[in-house]
């Protein structure tokens, strides 16, 4: 368990750092990652933002309490 907890802490730290660069958007990467984790009863494994045409999308990889890895995509809202 300590290894899983350490990985989670590192992932959350990365989400916070990456989320700071998205502060200009209406929904930060950090907010999207926390929401995805809550909605799916999961832990965040990784998170980043990509450009898809004219829109930005947060891509969040999570690990559910049942051990399933899922990818959640959240379109960034414009202000």
C-alpha cells in the first residue's frame, strides 16, 4: 500500500503543477481531475491538456476502486 500511496501523491502533485498552467481556462486541469476522481470513486494516475482543433481538452487517467484504469476527457469551457 505505501507504494500506491506514494504514486498517488506524485500524480496529484503533477496535476497541481500542470493545473497551474491552465489557470486561464474556466475549469483548470486540477479541478477537472478532482471532479473525475470524485465522480468515478477513483484515484488520478495522470492528467494533461491537449489541443483538438480549436478546443482544449483535459485528458485524465484514473484508477477506479475496482482496479479498472479509465481515461476521462473533459472539454475546457471558455470564459
